[in-house]
């Protein structure tokens, strides 16, 4: 049987979706809403404790029995289970649990080893432990949940094939059965647009309490919760979900949190990450740069608790060890870091369809070329491998890890070298415009309906990876756009060569791919929704000159005053208002201070 993209295969019928959404609405939005909010608050507290317990447990190289106690206690808080009682507080169990949660092998292999190693623990208990550590990733498999789905043998076979692809093949029947259930429950959670399995578990538990007058599941209603395709297996995307809809969602989500960003800021940030997952946010302190990285991660993933890290950069970061860890020669152990842990999680095969985010806060307090050296090199390497210092081991920089850095330009900060600027888009946040808040502006914002799974699928998919692909997408919109890009690029390059600021193929490639990403595969505009293609194309060009080229320019007024005049004239003639405005600000500062710098 032929096998194609898994995202094109399994789907829910309208009747099945109605049953799931009825259960969700009854518990979260109806007469039980106050009960839901109270229970959710209690759950949230337990989930935060679980995240702290998981991170502490992960940091241990040789755990002992007492180290597993916090996770076992939290697992019992979710549901009574004699298999996780105090008799489990042994060194052997702690080591087995550590390998299950944090081992390097695929989940299928780790799970099989755990079930074979630990006596008296079955698949449902393993599910409970995985859920306790990662409630956004693994479901808590219960008889109630599986009874609600009532999957047929054909559906289970389809889910089993997808589980093998996602988690790895195993010869263990118990492991295979559990991973198959993971796929089935993940399908239902995605259909309900729930951010994590904690909410999902609560909805299905309370679905049994729905009154008879409510739309309820009859036996067999969800019998086709996972439908087999003749050609492929997987969780079907919503065909109505589009990148344009995702961008509307992200803008509405930011507004719902009471934050207003400059026009096109969120769309620009999105396209920068689609082009290359390294973005620098520069500007005044307090303009929402760090908050944007967090909001974006939450908007894409639905729940950034375990897939977003905010890492404050310290002035003493002089090498890669604060990010990548180091080898302790005295103990022989490798000392990891939160960044390395997240990097490894993102690189797991079962997580390739999930996005992970890191924000380096005030990244110019230390020299980025030093502490980011290995990461920057891996971005361009064919194998994307990062060596771990003092060992023969290496980790891979996964393509689903997105790195942002915030910059406040002040005394004591360090400038960026070309190794950093060549690989990043630099987005500036200017002055905040204060105005009276109106009733309309403070009213709740209605978020477009788009499931977390669809948001991640759209964000991670549909990209152009090569120059040829980028040229092809632009040519579909208009063959003139490819010619126009190269004409502008060549003209700008000639001017910069004369001024001593030549750039290479990387700037060309990434600028072209950014502009291609500003159009959907069908040719519709993403940067300016509903706008003319010509306008969107010109705005994308303008953004790239400001974000990829101008940050490279710096020196004395005496040396660069002529270059600034020539570049400003070029930008005005070619109708690039953002580029012209930025060059004017650079010129004004040069006249006042005698220094030419992109960084205000």
C-alpha cells in the first residue's frame, strides 16, 4: 500500500466533531463553567509543580529513589494508582523513569525498555507518568477516554502505522497498543482545539455527567474518530485552515492580551522565522520585544509551558558552555543546560511536528559570536551538528527550534559581528505611541477558530528551502518580481561595494526566500492581507533591505556620509520608504554624534 504525507489521511466526521465539541462546550462554556475554572486553577498549580519536578529530575545524571518522589506524588495527584505508591521509591525505578522521560532513544524503545525493566507497571501507568511530566505532549490513557472514542479495528490499524512512524517500531505488543492510543487521543484533542491533555482529560472525564438533554455521544458515535485512508495514514488537517487565517489568529491573540504592535510587526516576525529561525528584536526597553516572543510561541503551540525558554544572557558568557553545557572532568559527567535540554527535546523524532522556541533576553550583554559560535556554525552546516565540548558526542540543531534575541542598545553592550548579522533578520521596535484607550479597544477580541495542530502544521510546513523554489513561487505570482528583485539587489550591492560593505550569497538567498514566503503557495498575499501583490512585494523588499542589509553599516561620519546620501537617494527613487526613513535616522545621528550606526 502506498504511503504519502500523514497529514492527508485521518479525519473526523461532522457528527464526531459535534460530539467532541458538545462535551467541551458543556464543561468549559456552559452551566459547569465555574466548576471548570476552579478545577483548571487547581490543575494549573499541579502542572507548574510537575514542570519544576521534571526539570529538577532531568538535571540528575545518576538519580536515586528519593529523586523520583516528587514526580510520583504528582502522578498520584492526577489519579489514584497503586502502581505508583511508595514501594516505587527505589534507585532502580528512579533510573528507569529517568531513561523513560529523558533518554535519547525514540519513545517506542524507551517505553518498551521501561515496561520490561519495571515489574508490576503496565502501559496505563507509564502513560500516567509521561502525562505528569509532559501534559502538552502525552495523553493520560484511561478506560473512560478510550471508551469515548470506541475506535474500530481498522482505525486502530491506521493509528498503529502512524505511531510506528512517529515513535518508532517496537516488537512489544503492550508498547505498540499504548502508542496507538496516543495517536487516537491526540487526534481527538486536536479536533477539540485544546492546548494540552490536562484540559482534554477533564473534558472526557466530565462528559459522562452530561444531562440527557445535551448532545451526547451514543455508543458508536465516535466509532470513526480515526478513519483509515487507502493511501496514507495520519491526522488530517482542517482543509479550511490557511496561513492567512493563522496570521489573523496571531494578531488577534496578541490583541486579546492587551498588546498592540506596529502594523505588520507580527506578520514580519512570522515570515522571518519561516525564512530562517533566528530573529533579533531591537529597540527601546519596555516596547514588548520579549513579550512578543512568548506570545508568538503560545499562539503557535497553544501552550508554551514546556516548549518555550526565556534565557537571560549574562555579561560573563564568554564561550558556548552557558548554552550547551560542559564536561566535568572530575566526575566524568556532562553538565547540561535548559537550552541543551530543549534542543534535545525538539530533536526527537516524535516531536518533529512540534515547534520549540528560545528567547535570549538582552543577548548583546555578552559577545554573541562567542557564546553562540557553535549554534551559528550549525545553522549553515549540512548535518547541523553541534559538538559537545570535552566529549566525542554531538547534538543536532533541529529545524523546528526557533531562536530569537532581544537587544537594548546602551552602555556596556556589545556590537554584533557579520557572523551573527548574516544569519538573522533584525526587527526594530520604535517609540510607543500612547493614546487614550477606548471601550472598543478594550473589549474582548474574538479569536479565529483554528486548532493548535493546524497552527503548527501551517507554521512548520509550506516553506521554500532553496533559491530555485523561491524564484518559482515568485514567478507564479509575476515573472517580473524575480527580475525586479535581482535588479534592486544588484543596484544596492554595487553601492555598498563602493562603500566597503559588500555582502554575499547568504543575504541574497535569505532575502529572496523571505519575499517568496510573503506569498502563499496559491499566490495570495500574506504580508499585506487582501492587498495588491505589487504592494506586498515592495513592502517585503523594503523590510529585507532594512533587516538584512542596513545593520551591517557602521563607522564614522567622515567616512560614510557620502554613502548614506547615495543610499537614501536610491531608496527614495525605488520607493522603499522604510529603508529611506532608517537611513535618514542614521544620517541624523551621524550629524549629531559623528558616528554612523544602525543601532539607535
